[in-house]
C-alpha cells in the first residue's frame, strides 16, 4: 500500500523535473539569442541595411566597403549595439539625396558627422585607412571605453568624442595634425592624453580637452604650434611643462582657466598668451612664460596663487587686470621695454613689498593700476636719472622712492663693515626695526632677511677697497707681541683686545711682510670666521657671532694667527693689523688704530728686544717708541724730510694722511697715516 506522503513527493519530483527542463530550454534559447546578436557582415557600400536583419544586434563586425548611408543606418536602427569592429572596412565617398546633418556630400576615408553620436557603444575598432573622424562622430557615447585610432588618421574633428564620460585614456597617432574644437571636452574619466613621439600635431583646438577634471597627464609631442581657447580649461593637470614644444607660438584665451596646475613652464618661442589664460588658478605658485612675449594680456594672471618675485622680460604692454588680486607676489620687476600698463593691472596686490621699473621713459598708465596697494610703503626703484620723472608722474609718484643708500650699509652709518653684519644678525634674531632698515637689510633683494643677506654683506666687506676706514674713533687697542722666527719655522701670534666684552664682532686686514705666510687663523669660541685674500700680502678677516655673543673678557683673545717664515724674510719687518673695525651689541662701529708687531729673523727674542725701537700709527698720529733720547727723520712721499726730537718712551706726532718713512737709529720703517 502506497502512502499519501509518497504520492505527494512523487508529484513534487515530477513538477521539479518539468520546471528544470523548462529552465534549461530557456537558457539554451537565451544563449542562441546572444549568439544571434553578434553579427559578421561582408558589405558593399550602401547595402548594410539589407545585410543586417536583426536590429537588436549588440556586436557588429563589418568588412568590405561602407559609406555614409551605412553609418546612418547603424545610428538610426541598431540601438543595442555595444561593440563595433570596422578594422577591415574601406569608407567610400557618397552623395545623399536628402541633407543629413546639413551635409549631402561625404568624403572617402572619413567617418561621417555624427556617425555614432549618442549610442551605447563600449568598444570601437576604426578602419585602418581612416583619415578623418568627422564632427561629433562619437559625441555623447557615455559608455565608450576603448577606441583604437589607426596610424593613417590625420584629423580628429570638432566634438568628435565630446561627452564620452567613460573614456579613460587617449593615444593620438603621430600622423594626426589637428585635434578639433571640443574634441574630448567633458570626458570626465579621461586621465591621460598622449600624442605619439615624432608627432605631426600642429593644433590643439579650442576647448579640445575642456572640463576633463580627471586629466592628470598630457603630452603634445614636439610640433604643436597652437593651443586654442579654453583647450585645457577645467582639467585636473597639476603640472604643465611645455618646454619641449619649441614650436609653440600661441596659447589662446582662457586656455587653462580653472586648471589647478601649481607649476607652468612654457618655451621661449611663445609669442601670445591669450586673455585670462591662467585666470584665478589659485594653485599656481610658479610660472615660466619664456622670453618671447611682447605683452601680458588682459586678466592673464589675475587671481592666481603666484608667490615670491616676478620678473617680466621684453614686454611692452601689461593689459587690464593682468595681475589683479595676485596677493602672494612680493616683488615685481618691470622691463625697460614697457610703455603701457592697463586699468587695474596690479590692483589688489596687497603682498607687494618692492617694485622695480627698468624703463627710462615712464610707462603710461590706465585707471587705478595699483588700487588697494599701500603704495606709500612700497619702495620703487627706477633707472638712474629717471627718478624725477617718476616722482612727477600720476600714480607712480605715490610710491616710496628708494633712498640712494650704500648697498650693505644696514645700520645706515655710511660704511659697510662688521657692524652691518651685526645688524642683520639682530634682525634674524627678532629685533624690531624700521621699514627702511628692513629694506637695507634685504641686501640680496629676495624679499627676506636671512643668512643669505649676512653672506652678501660679508662678501661686500671682504672684497671691498683696502684703504678704508680713514679715521680712528676709539681708544681701545688690539695687541700683538713682537716675534722672532727663523726660515722654516711656524709661530702662533695671539691678538688680544682691550675691553673685549664690550664687543662681539671684528674685522681687520692682516698685512704680512715678504717671506711670511699665514697658514692658519682662528677666532674666539662661539664666533664665525670669514677670510679673503685681498692681495699677496693682505688677508681681510671677519669674525662675528650668530647669537651676538661677546668676546671673552678673561683672556681678551680675539684672534690667533699662525705664520710660516721662508728665507726671503728680511732681518726686521712688521706685521700690521689695519682697517680695524669692532662692533657692539647695538650694531655700532668703532674704528681702531693699526696694531703693529715687529718681526725678526734673528735667533732669539733677546736679539729682537735689543733692536729697541717701535713705530706705528694711531689714525693720523705717528707713534715712535725708543729706549733712549735721540733724533728721528720723517720722510714724506713727496721727498720732504724733517727731523723730530725723541725722548725715551713713546713720542707722538700729528701727521697728514699718506705714507711716510721713519728713520730711527739707522732703521727705516714705512708707515701708513690714515
């Protein structure tokens, strides 16, 4: 006996088997249908509508010939088409009885205007002999990801791929000479646009890559001559380097507006940058516009994030609003060729701290050129002799005209010396100083006061004339003991300073006699030493402290000098420390008398002591020290001789500036009177 449960199970199994068979049948029919949607056609131009009967086809491969009639059949009827392979097709010319997209005639080897516009294509292979992709041929194909462009291609027409929002990369064959207006605009997934090496591309037309926010990489080959209006506007390019495009002549209006490039480098051959080419690119911090520009067009750099200094070379015109609201630029240098600056050309440049005009003839101005700039606090530097012209000219005269100060004279005392190094150190350490002192302290004119300005002042001092200063205004002295040294021997000389703790910086000229060479020089702890050979006998030496540390008052040592003697050293001569300048905490300079030490090539210090006489100068005072009464002869450089009475001890005589020879006890001494 069969139970009811078994009957129910049998019925259930029967129904399951029946449903399974039906599902298998459906799957087989579906697979067959998919196979039917992939169609291969050997075609004769104009006959594609007869060769494709299934209008739901999703994949189409065509060989043979086609013309515009075939392409418009695809566009109008094959709405499910996703994949097209036309690699084996030759496109023939044809005429249409009725205008299609305003065209009746269609050229051979040209993809017709709007051929696949708006279709759901994802992949396309184009004919190998194709020369032109017509206007809007793929416009609005939002699913299109890959297109193989043939090596025969010469022109990509206007809006050819506009709105292809799934297209991720483009490689343009070297044969292409023109990429048309809007050709790839609004391709929002496009990350790379590369023209093959040895390219023929001459024109990247207006808006060709506009509104491609994912575009990070671009290479235009080497032959491009024109980048059209808005061609790279609103792309994602972070760095634009076109320096390899030596044939580039023109970049159109608004070409890179809203493109976030931080650096832009252009070749020297660029002759025209269009209006607002870089307008309001806040990320743009550095730009090299080459040396070929004749004018800075309207709005060219307005609102950009440029920083530091800007030098305009060779231009004759700066257009309206050209640098409007460029707040990060601190210094601008205008060229000698400039003759016109437009309305509000530099308005809103609130970071401006210095302006230089190299034009000897005052450039004419539009309205409100520097509106919003505190001109009275911005120094203007102009060519020698042109200052009165600028001071009389409207708008120009509102600037602060740079004083005729001595370069490097930071403390404004009329000299460049170690005190000016101290003054720069003070500013670096945070001292609050006047605006004009800050301007003088920026010796290298880079808009900042830092160690580079110390280096510049040091360089000016070390390479300056050997005769300064010409006065003595301090009683403190440097001291250096007499020395006896034989040929081949080294001696280390210690230089000490009266009241050393009152000073923290020193400069002097170390003048050695023939036969003596300086082989080492050191300074006090915590100080920096700089030295420069002025001539064969003279070394200029500076020592200063970056934390304004005073010299050690205990030892009072400021320098130690090591010398080496050779056989040419005279039996007696002098080592002179001249041009002595000291600086204190307040950056004031003190000028000291020369320090002179006698040098003998005798064998011992006792022999040197028995020489008995010493001659030196303290400013315009001649000092003669002798151990006994006597007479000295003073011979001026003009040959006039006079005798003076000497008493044992130090004798002092007021002298005229210049050199003189002093003869004491048969020994001659040449002394400089300053």
